[in-house]
C-alpha cells in the first residue's frame, strides 16, 4: 500500500500553473461539439499554413502515425483534403474544406467563449488573455529548439 504524503500547503507557482492549464484544457475540450482536442489542433495547424502532414506532426510534437490517423478521420468527415505534393511522393498536402473552416471557426468561438468566461473572473482579464496568448509563441520556440537539437544529434535535417 502506498504511503500517503502530507501536503506542505499550496504547490509552487509552476505546479499550480500546470494544474490550471490541464483543467482549462479539459474545460475547453468539453466546449467542442463533436471535435476532439487533437483533431482541433490539427485543423488549427493546417489553417495556420502547415500544409504537409510531417510539418503538422513536428509543429504539434505528435508522432507521424498519430497525425496520419487523425488526418484520415478528418478527411473521412469532410473537414480536410489530402493532396499530392509535387516532387515528394511520400508527403501529403493538407487543406481545410469549407466545412473544415466552418467547424474550426465554431470551435474557436466556443473555446474562446469558455476561456473568456473563466478569465473574466480575474482582476485584469485582458492582461491574463494577453499573457496566455504569449505562451503560443513560446511553445512554438521550444518545439523548434527541441526539433533542431534532435536533428543535430541524429545528423538529420530539422523539419521547419
């Protein structure tokens, strides 16, 4: 039987932030109507210009098999189109369909409304939203650094 550890009070700021992000992630996912958070992430990445499946996988720090399964499901639902990439028979080009754009817009709206409702309870909601928005760029930088380091140590070119 595992020993029960006594808490010495509140967790440190980083642990508290992690726990808050995990809870917010679940809250946001519940606001998605018929779309999973991983599928949302793929639609958002493709809408931002990542039009090749391997780049989507790299940007989202997902394995290529997971992205392939998600892309197949989104394609079957009529939300993504898969195309050939000139000069690379192995790569799949991706683009959102009209329905894909509509589903993404509804998902963005629903999740933004949920986040605004939670953050609206803060003393400075706009400042909090701005700070949270900065995380996106910082996470992208972190992923890029990790990809570059893995490529450097493996001798392969990093996926942009």
